[in-house]
């Protein structure tokens, strides 16, 4: 079995942690690392009390959390996971099996076959379709869900695909007035352009346990973030991958 780290991304998710984490067998992966976004509800304390390795991030946002926690990851592969109820924990075993088959990245798709997102609004469903379609057209991908966090991939892709380079985050963040875009869209687009071995498995998205998004507290914020991601996707697709080809 491949050496895998489960990266649990949490901020004020005490209810979700208590409900979701007991469903995850510690035998499924070699490391479980909880990255806490400076929770105020006892999430980090609960995780430590229950024997989980915890890192409290210093800067806000998913991208900062990934970058800060990456040196602590001991697995050759990482599974990024949300304990808010959106990610079905039993899918972890299926992700590991696909990695064992040699895939560079496996995505739990909310839109593959009979899967569905019970957390989508009309706007988010349309946005995810537009983002995924654009990534496919501009990068030669075949995704049904290019945006989701619940996925597994080779930890070397962070450096190989330059996911933590700031340039293509700062421009859309500044123009659209948002902070700390995550790297899933760039990961999907660049993996497709680099012709890496990528696959998807079917996995519905249940509603959040607390029922409210902390990332998009209002429609206007959601629109601005969507615009920033779309701008980033389009601009990045024009970038040559010569830098990658020279390294490989």
C-alpha cells in the first residue's frame, strides 16, 4: 500500500470533527495530520485530546495552510479532506486503492455518474461547471469536477507544478478583492497540461454539518471569489510548461 497522509483541513469544525473523524480508521493511511485554522471552538484541543497530530497555521487560507503544513507531511501521497461533512470518509480507502494502481492524482468527483452535491446552490453548481469546462478546454483535461478539495495526489506535485508560487495568485486576488485563493484549480489545470495520470471516482457531497459556508458568507463574496478563480484559470492556461519539461 502506498504511504499516504490524510490532511484534515479544519477551522471551527468541532461538531464535524466529533461526527466525522471516528468514521476514519487509522489503518487506512500512515499519517493523519489535522491543520487547524486558528479555531476558537476547541477544534484543535479536541483533535489533540483524541490523539491526532495537529498543526495550527499562522497565515489564513487554504493555500497558506498547505504551504505551512507540507514539511510535516510524511506520506509520499496526500489526501486533502474536509471534516465539515462534505467529504465522505469511507471514500478514503477507494482513493488509496487508485493510488496503488499508479495514478498521480485521484479526485472524488461530485458530478461523476450518479454523484451529486447536496451542498450546491444554483450559483455554485453553475460556477463549478464553468470552471471545470474551462479547465478542460484550455488544458486538455477530462474532468467532471476540477475544483473539489477531496482528492489524493503525489506530494511532489507541489514543487513539480509550482503550486505555491505567489505570482498567479496575487494578481486575481488584488483585482477581485479576495485573499488566499486555494491551489486546486491550478493543480487540476497543470496536471492536465503535463499529461499526468489523473482519474476520478464517484463521490456525492453531503451537506455541511453546520449548514453554512465559512468561506463564502455572502453572495457578493462568492461572486468575487468565482471571478478571481476564473481569471486565474484563464491566465494560467496561457503559460508554457517549458519549466516543467526541463525538470523532467
